[in-house]
C-alpha cells in the first residue's frame, strides 16, 4: 500500500501523481507505458511495456536465496499488469498472509510511474523475520512469566507448610515448656508415673518418646533382681517410685528393639500384661546401653513365687484366671483404625510371668513375640520356628510341623505352654492340710529330662513318647484344681487345633471365680 511505503523524498512526486490520477479519470480507455525489468513481454525488451487500457504498472520485490552464496537477497522486478490481473490480489499481494517474503506496488497515473516505486516487504508473525528482535523476545517473556508464576506458587506452598509446621511446633512447645499444660509439667512437678500413663492413655501406645527419654535419664539403679536370657533386670527408682529396668546384653539389640516395639503396640496396655513405662538406647560408638523400664513387681516371677509359696485355691484361681486373661488380651485382635494386632508370645513360662501385689499375673518378656493384622494377612516379622524355651515348646514346635503361615498356630503353641504353667501352679496349691498337702515346686518334665534339655530330649519325651506332666489324684478333691486339671489337658493336647483358646480358658475361670464368690457370700 502506498501509505505504508511513503518515502519523504518522493512524497512530492507522488502528490503530483495524485493529480495525474484525477486527470486520468477523464481519460479512461487510454493505455499506460510502464517501466519493465525482469518482467517484460518478449517483444518489448527495451525496458518498457505498454499496458492495455485499464492496465497498471507494477514494481515488485521478492526475497530469494542466492544459490551460489546461500545468502538471502532482494530481487526487484517491474512490468505491466493486464486489467484482469491488477485487482486486489496482485497489486496488494503483500497484504495477504501467504505472500510474506514479497511485495508489490502498482500505479497507472503516469507513464513509467512504477520506475520509482519501491515496495517494502512486510514480515508477519507466521514466519518471523530472522532479524525481528521484538518477535523473538516473546518466548522469553512467556518463559520469564511462567517461571515467575511457578516461583510465586512455590513460595505460596512453602509459606503454607511453614505456617502449618510452625503452628504445630508452637502447640507442641506449649505442651513441653515448663509451665505449659503438657507432660513436661508432670516431669518437672510431682506427678506420679501413673498420672503420666493415664495422661497418655489416649494414644494407646505408651508415653511420648521425649518423656520416655527424660524418664530414662532420671533413673537411679538400685540392685539387680533377676536375670534372663537377654538381660539383667534391676530395681531402680524414678523420683522415689520403684521401677524395673531391664538392661539388655549388648549383643541383644534386636531383642530390645522387638520388645520395645511390642510394648508400644496400640492398645497393648492391660492389667495382666507388664506395664511398660519407657525405653531408651544410649551409646558411644563401640558401647551401647539398651534399657526397658517397666512397672516393678516385688513378688517377682511366678516361678519364684511358686518356688517359695504354697497357694490357697482362691489364689491359684486368681493367678490362673489372670494369666489367661493377659494372654487372651495379647492374642486378641481389635479391629478399627487404631485397633490392636493379634500378638503371640512364643515364650510363655513361669519365669516370664510376674506376680503382682494383688495376687494377679502380669505377662512379661516380649522379646520373641510376633504380631499379626488379619487385614494384611501378614505376620510382622519372619517367624523362625524353633524359638522359645525348649522345656515349654509345643510338640509342633519341636518337630517343626508348626504352620508358620497360619497365625493361629502360634497362639495354639502358647496355649500348650500355658497348660504347663497351670500344672506348675496346681502342684503348689494345698488341699486338706495346708502344710503337708501341697507338692514341692517342680518345673514341667522335671522327672524325664535333664536340667537344660536339648531339642532331642524334649522331642523324644513330648513328640515320640507323648509324655505330659502327671496329674495328682489329690486334685480331685478341690473344684479349682479339678477345673484346672481339665483345662491343662485340653491345652497340651497333641493336636493344636483342639486346644482351648485363651479366651475360652479366661471365661471358664472367670465363671468359677464368680461362682466361688457367690458361695462365700
Ligand atoms: P529375659 O528377657 O532376659 O528373659 P525377663 O524380662 O524375662 O528377661 O526378666 C528376667 C527376670 O527378671 C524375670 O524372670 C523376673 O524374675 C525378673 N523381672 C523381670 N521384670 C521384672 C519386674 N518388672 N519386676 C520384678 N522382677 C522382674
Ligand atoms: Mg525371660
């Protein structure tokens, strides 16, 4: 278009040409002589061409690539456009998008009017001109904008999480700083262990770890009270209160870890399971000390208690029913989001059961326990078959026929061991004359295996000879002993599937307790 290509030098000339156009209005039908170059008809090679009436002169430029140099260059041509070709499409060709890279200007106002027309190529965004700086910056601007938006979004997200974290930290500090209303207040004030445990019972899985560590640091050891396979148990004090501290042998880290893990299982706390207080591990490179702090029971283990005491039938019943109750709780799976997995003990014996001051039992020593969540149908550690104390091992453990895929197999093996513990208890219960009518304390199979029996010894007795501890005829005279002797036989049955469950035993003994108390009243 002429306006776009306005050249101030030629402006005056064009003005004159404009007058020419007006004059031409009066001379329609006249032909025009055009300057031609590169577009001349064959017979008019002298640099001009004569257009028919209505024709236009054109000047055209085109961007071409020089085949020799490979450079882009502008090729200019001039000539006449016949009337049918001098419409919009030809004369204003550069206005049409696909015509990018070329331009044309037309005139018919005077002869040779096209000689000084210089069309300019207008580049469009569809094919960006290589040197068009403005167009090239667009992707960069878009990139900068997107990066800025991303950074702002990231900043927003980070701020959100930081504020959330800070809010939680603040409320946590509120609980921990002295004067706040949290556990630290208890640790720095005169709160008892029971207060602490009651406070945390909402979580169902023990005291917060920070509180556990603090308690462990504040412990004063007093004297050793027991020794087992994995560690030494000490009587210790925490702010004057007596606690038991199991110090694991350095080689028994796995056992400490396992026992701690089991004690911190949700809903594990039960009056017939040893009350867990805290666990801590301290170490300096080569040396580690692993502690497990629990409630202290001055009467010690059931083994020790039976060795030194004769039982009344009511005490026997209390010990037996609470041991069954503890094991039933352990074995039971509680469903729900904060439910409890089923747990099998795998080392039930009189040394791993404690006697509380109220004459009830508390099951202890969970170093070999396994957990099972039926929803996942998975036992939480790979259970090796022959673990536990050989003397108390069920026949299927001894002959390795225990089906480790089925969790109930582990519970059934526990029930076998509980049957043997009941036998130990019953021997120490008097009938008739208190002094003479109780049997001396003995371990199960005391009369058929040596003091530290091997697998082979136990296998021979339990699986091959199918020997079980002897039942005393004097037990027939006492209802509790009669009931327990029936129960123990059903517990140590060679076929695990027909053994009683802990829940069944608990219910039977509880009923007997209720009946006996009614009789006494
Ligand atoms: P291990 O895993 O080494 O066998 P245990 O937990 O069975 O250790 O404890 C060994 C012995 O320590 C028990 O048989 C018992 O005599 C004594 N004992 C353990 N815990 C307590 C406690 N809380 N109160 C009193 N005595 C305990
Ligand atoms: Mg033990």
